[in-house]
């Protein structure tokens, strides 16, 4: 009789079974269920939007054949290097939000972020109002950037608060118009946009505010009763900005980009164009941050997406607002060195050292919590 030839402790091999493997069947079933679920979810929208790295613009270069920064008259100096302004693209709006599969792929991508729809597009705000607000913020950031750069260069610049747009069916509708200069609230002249907002938010909920404006050379005063915004603040239903009487002409050309976060990079570019020598020394620097006329740098949204946008554009150095550092730590893409700035002077000092290839060890970084 033939012997079974196998080692001690070893089980004899069984002949292949024609029955399907249970584990394989379970795997195929799970894959089928997942595929069907994924296809089904593809037809449903979610109450979220996706934020991802947007276009990158070198403010020292040209966009669509037009210089981003142009100064028709005065002493303009040659520059070198790249100074990148960064943006964030938002996928979705109140009319059409991303599907669940799109959200899944965004969730596993460190360069993208998922935000609640209401956080990006407040309830009650139309897409047109959102676009108008974003455009107004960009216009104001450009004005503030010019003011910050020229102030650093020693110019004195008179300022005026003006109305850029009046929302429909809001307290100011039918009274105030775009182009009005706000001269007083209850007899007190606003020193800045923030000061105007503070005065409006002091509304007692009873007596209408007396808003004085200058329109085509005529002084007009209106009684306007503010309403509460979605964030609980009193508002007049207007978009406002600051106009400056600049001693020299500076034109900024940037299309289809809104928001205030490009201010610091605009200011650096203007300063570079109006000072002898190439500030960057041929280096590639990116950054972000709001800026006001005094040179204070403020926080922005989408800092992590902008970090990845900078890296993908080839930048080696990144300027980040100090108040955004807690979002930066642990999320810096490989090959990017991030510096923390609080003022325009900080930004100039860092970039100047980069351009001269000096040691950067003395500058603050977003490396610790």
C-alpha cells in the first residue's frame, strides 16, 4: 500500500475544492457593496465645500500680459526673483455642493480641507453678495498695501472711508449709494473702516443712527436703523473701504481673485519696485497675510492650502502671519521654510536677508506651538 509522504506535524495537502472560497466571496461582496454605495452617494450633495490650493501669482511678474504692479511715473527699479501671492479655490457653493466621493478624496489629501457650507457661505447671503464682498475685500487690501508700502517709504497719506456697495433690501438701501464718503456717525468722524464698524456696533437697538456722507460735493445725513447680522453684529447693509490720496500712482492688476489675504505680498512687491536693488536677490518667496495702512499683518484663511500651493509653485521660503502659526505647525510641506511675521517691517527684514543670502536663524519661524 502506498505511503503518505509528509513530515511529522505537517498536514497532507487536500485536493482543490470546486466550491468558491468563503473569504473571497466575502471580499467580493464587500467590494460590490462599496461600489454601489459610492455610485449612489455620487448622486447626493453634501452640506460641505472643499478648499484646495488655488492659482499662484508672482506679483513681480505679469498676468495675461499685463504687469501685476505698474507705476507709470517716478523712480521704478528693476527686480529679480519671484514673490508669490497665494490663493485658495473653493469647490462648491449654495447652488451646488460637492458629492460625497469628492469629499472622500479631499479628506485623504493633506493639501485640501473640508469646511461646513455655512462657514464659507453664511445663511441668507446670496452668491452675488458673497462675490461682491470678496471683491470689495480685494480692492481694500490693494489700497492698504499701497498705503503700507508708501508709508514705509516716508509718504504722508490722507484717508477717507467710502461705500463700495449697498445691499438690496437692507437698512441703507434707497438712502446711501456706492461712492458716498462716510463723514460721520452721530457726529463722530470715522478714522478707519474698523472704527466705523465699532461705532455702528454700539447701536443701542432703539434710536436710529445719523449717518453723514459726502456725495458729489454735497453733505447729506440719513437716519438709518441697523439690523443684526448672522454673527450677531449690528450692520447697515453696506460694503465699505478706505480711499487714500496717494502722492504717486500705483496700479495693481489681478483678475478673478478676491479676499484680503494678498495685502502683504502686494506691499512687498510695491516696496521692491520703489527701492534700489532687487529685494529678493533672485530668490523664490511666497507668502500671505492681510495688511493695514500702518503695516500690521493679520491672519487669513486657508493657510494649509496656501503652504501646499507655494511648495508646488517651487517656492523655498514662506511668510506666514504670526496668528496663523498654530495652523502651520505640523503641516509644512517638505522643502518649505516658514517664517512668522507680525508687521511689514518683519516681512521686509526676512525677505531682505533671503535676498542677500544671510543667516536666517534670528528670524521667528512657525516651528513650535
